[in-house]
C-alpha cells in the first residue's frame, strides 16, 4: 500500500509518525501506537478510504471530526456497554513535545488495548448498498431471508446484524452460522443483542435531529473476559446517514457521509483496486462539508479549532 502524500492541509499520518512512539499498526484511517502498559494510542488521520482503498489525498480535519463524534457516542452509550476510551487529551501522551501535541490535538484516543473480535458487527435498518444488490439476486442479505417486495432504501421490518470478516483486503459477508462458529454461540448472541441496542440508541438520537441511520458497523473486543466496544462508533466512516427530509424509497437517498465519495467514484472508470484515482478537490470539499454537518448535528459542536 502506498503512503498518501499531504495535500490541502490534511494530516495523513503513517510515516509522519510522532517521534518516540512505537507504531504497532496502521489501518486505512488510523495509526496505532503502543503506550505504556495496556494502553493504545489511536491517531485518526485525515485519510479517507472507499471500497477498502485509501485515497491519495485526505479530507482536512476529518480525523478530528471522527474523534469528536466517536467520543460523543462512547459517552452516550456508557449505560449499554463499557468501551475502550480512556482519554482524548494529548497532554496525557507520555513524552510528546508541544509541537506534536498541537498537531495531534483532537485526533487522539488513548484506549485500553483489547483483543479485537475476528468479525465486524454490521447493523442494517434499511436495505441499501451491497445488501440491496444481494437482495435483488437472492431475496437475502448476508444469507438472512427478507420479506419479498422490498424496495431500494426501504426500512427493514426490524434491524438485522450482518457480520463480516475483518483483516482481509475486502470485508467478506459471513452468515450467522459462520459468525457463531468463529466466536462461539454465546458470544455471538450476546454481541448481536449489544449491536442492536447500540444501533437503536444511535438511530433514536439521530431521528430527533432529522437523520436516518441506514446502517452502521461496530467493533467489539475483549479484555480480561469482558466485552468492550472498541474502534469508533456511529461516525460517518462507519455508518450511512441519510437526511430524513430527502429520504425516499426506490433509489439511493442522498447522504451525509462517505457515500458522497462512493457515489462519485461509481461515476469513474475505476476497478476499486489500488491505485486509487486522483480526486477533484471539489469532491473532497463536499465530503468535508458532509462530515462537518453531521458532527454539528450529532454533537451540537465542532472540534476545537475546526470551522
Ligand atoms: N481498543 C482497541 N484495541 C485493539 N485494537 C483496536 C482497538 N480499537 C481499535 N482497534 C483496531 O485499530 C484499527 C483502527 O484503524 P482503522 O484505520 O480503522 O483500521 P481498518 O483499516 O482496519 O479499518 C482497527 O483494526 C481496529 O480493529
Ligand atoms: Mg476502521
């Protein structure tokens, strides 16, 4: 995978690593560092990916916005599940000099280090995207049979959990049986209940702000036998958000999230494999506006220094 180069003030991370920190992994969006003991440092860069491919340019401030939104949800779901977040304060990163503190301010999560589940927990409340494509062919979504006659973007009779693999180049749908086999039946059932409860909380809150939560993805991990919500939650990177005012069945509703980029990419002659196509700055601006909009709506504020 190539390292994206800086553009438009976006922080792209990766080789641009804070001195003195041990990088243990670099995901599509976040760089992970080991802190003392059992703590991790997650730095959200401004990288953006679509179809599991990281674009060459970033979206300025996106990492700050994601961190702000995720922190909001970790607080808001504390009654449903413990989570990994310990702090978002750069001052708590041991040995980081002031210049780097400023650079990383708003992008960091100091977390408990957990063992991530080998699956991703996708919850769908509406039928769209890859789910819609599968339904057209077979009447199922990830192997779950759905009533006949659903229309594109229609609300499902009830939300469903459709797990995928993790750590493969492209996430692959898993049937409920495969997920239960990977995790054990009890963990699978408990995780499903938790994922549905988290979806319901997010959907309910967002409905009050005129946003529909079409679908979203959670990651859980374990620590000393306890199940912990990790990674990010209910952000525009991990979810599809539709403005209720523009919602209609029978098409793909306009979107306030990464879908803006996906829709643009679908108009290009690109095979969804590396190398990524170069993007028009106007597209990146539209994506940025969408992320800021969602952030304001959900949290009532923007991260410090972002406007
Ligand atoms: N508390 C945690 N403990 C261990 N791993 C975590 C924790 N929180 C998040 N992760 C992992 O860190 C990575 C986050 O980086 P990201 O850029 O989202 O990666 P990806 O390309 O896999 O989506 C994910 O692989 C996620 O599973
Ligand atoms: Mg991720």
